[in-house]
C-alpha cells in the first residue's frame, strides 16, 4: 500500500475546525509547525475566515457554552484572553457571563454541595471551591447565604 500524501495546510485546519471551534490564534499555533512560511499560514487563515470556516465570534460562543456551565466569569475570561480575541468580543463575552453568573454559581454549588455549610470550616471550604471555579466573592456569598436562608428554621 502506498503511503498517503501529507495533508495540505488548509485540509489540516479544516480537520481541526470540524472537531470544535478554534480561535485564530489557537489555530495558527497548531498549524505553524506544518506551514512552509508565516506568509502561507496567514493566507490560509485569511481564506478560512473569508469562507466562514474560522470565526472568533463563534469561538467565543463555543467557549461560553463549553465552560460557562462549570466555571465563573473570571475563569472563562482568563481562558478567553489567552486566545487573543478582540476587545469587542471579550466585552460581549464578559457581559453575557455576568448576566448569568448567579444562576450558574447556584447550579455548580447545588451539584457539588447541595446543603448549606454547618460549620465555619465547611463554609470556608465551599467558598474556596467556588472561588477556584472563578466565581466572584459577592456571587458566592449570595449563593451560600441564599442556601442558608432557605434552610428550615426552628419555629418557636
């Protein structure tokens, strides 16, 4: 059997993009070792954008969908910034994350803990977990306080 010819740069890029959305920066990094020159790489990326195979806006939407249900705005934005999205896309992504952060934080907290903290140590542990997930301190406080307020209290 004859060996297969190497994939063209565009075919390799389409293969990556068929699996999931990529930012232009991420795709350039993955394709760079296979490009003959930086100019060839830029031409392929420009062509992919013109043909709507590559879109930083779709990548931002995909990032929100993939990471938003598990992480807070700070953590998702940190990842988005590594992809060198435009300031308009970053601003829009941050706004969308902030709008839904309390509901997302409540869902993550409920899935992980489900019951309000019984001790100060447990409260601290829950706060640390939520902060590591990138949720803001104010949202975490509201989620945990809301859970404590929902507890059935003693009726005298």
